[in-house]
């Protein structure tokens, strides 16, 4: 029997990623309502209240509504503005990190960013990994120039021309750019925005090491940008920032830990992943002791399979090792991760997603945001 494809297999296929024109994707009323967490009747009422023009497609003898990605994200934003969805008491920065490869960090970052926008939060995803996998998952090609993409018959705006290094403005390694020169909006204005990456981001380690307060330069940058103090990079409008990181303990990854309010840690049910999380928890404890501030850990069990005694035992052990830090909902082994990647569509927007894949991810996201709200409430 062939092995079961999983989230890690999906990550390994990024070099064959299909570039999809997201503007041409359409969704049924049922999918749109489930994505937004409302009934189809409520969906109709929103369209009427805001005079939204939704396309119609013929289905047999009747016409049915057909939603674009922009329609769904626009409705999410309107619901948030109208007070129909619960907000956060303050903006948050989430760092997806664990010093272990193959745990589905990029998949988690990408889909959490999309679901955040669907929940009505203005969301920014920052790709801190020179491999630029999350940038690729969102439809951008970090390896081709604008001219090369045009020769291949692909849209020129799929090229990546700037990254975090151009915005931090430390030293002279990277040319200075402004946010509007770097930012990407793969699903339009209301969807998650992206600060992409490409291989030259590798040089950020040397840049950070040569800067004053090396471990906190990124955190200082995020703090000032969130307060609107940086004219070239104003991030004050974002409710949620999600940072994807390389699995190695680079200087940029360490900076990301210091910049984050919450650490999102996808964990496989094996001893090596447990060890990686234990080391991370030790670092966080040291940070708290030294600086009086540390991010909250939210660990997500990934690639889980039901009715496997060893995995169940490991899940119990993980919850005991990190009480209150592990989500009750797991992310399961599923072919959907590989299939959605082959189609060039992130799972959170893949219409064929099953209850085991998309359904589980939505539940994890809801649980995660519940924990975020609880932490913010206690901090008041």
C-alpha cells in the first residue's frame, strides 16, 4: 500500500507549484457561508444590506449566485466593520515557529493568515524564510524576474522584487524600499496581504548581527511600524500579523520570537518534535526571566491519525508536558494538502476540502483565536 500523503508531502511539492489565477476561482453560496461561519440566509441579507453585486451562473433552468474570492473577503471585512464579528482588544503578532523541519509550519502560516482575513481581521503575512515557500503558496515566484515571467506567459506581478530586508533599512546590504513597493495582495485588498521573500533574505543574519541590539531589531521595527511611526512602512491598520519562519535557528528566526505575542507551533507526534518544542519552551522561559516578556505558546498537533495507540499516547504526553498549551483539535493526515497544492490553491480556499482537512483547520483556527482572546483578556 502506498504511504498516506500528508502536510509535509505538500511542502515538498512546492517546486512544482501551479500558479493559479485566483480572480477566476468561484464559490457556491454554501461554501461562502461556511467559510464565513454564517447561514446562507444571512449571506443573502448582507448582500442586500450592502447592495453587493454577486455574479450569477446558470445551473439547469435557474440562476445561482457565484462568489469570487474578493466577494468572500469583502463580506468578511464588511461584517467586521458592522460589528457582526468579534474583534480583538489589541493587534497581535503571531510567529509560526519550531526548530524542526517537516511539521507543516508554512502550511499553517498560510492558512491561518487566510482564515484570519475570513474572520474579518485585516491580516498581514510576513515570509521570513529565504526559501519563500509561503510566498509560493500564495502565488508568487521568487525565482523569476518580471521579464522571465512574461516570457513564460505568467503575470508580471507574480515576481517578487522586495522583502523584509528592504523595509528594515539596516546597513547597506539591501536597497531601501517602501511598503507599497514590496507588499503583495494575492486575493485583493480585503484578503491577507503579504511581505514576500526570496533567497537574498539569507543575508539578513549578517545584517542583524552587525546591528545594535541584534536580537531585538525586528521586534523594534514591528513595534514602531504598528504604531505608525515609520512613514515608509506603516503597519498600524493590521489587526493580525503572521510571520512564517525557517526551521533553522537563524538570527531572523530568533528576532521573530522576540517580536511575537504568540508562538504557533505545529508539532508532529514524535520524540524529535517534542524535543524541539521543549528547547523552544526553555528559550521562552529564559526570555521571560531576562526581559520580563515572552510570547505565549500555542502548540498544534499535526499529521495526526485516529486510532493509532502510539500517536494517541504521544498526544497525551505532549498535553502533559505543556499543559494548557496544546490545542484540543488536531490536524490530520490527509491527501487534501497535497491535492490543493497541486491545484495551486491554499487549503483554506480549496473547495474540495473535507471535514478531516479544511474542517479540522477551521476548528483549530477558532480554538487558537479563543486562546488569543483569553490571554489578551487576562493581560488587561
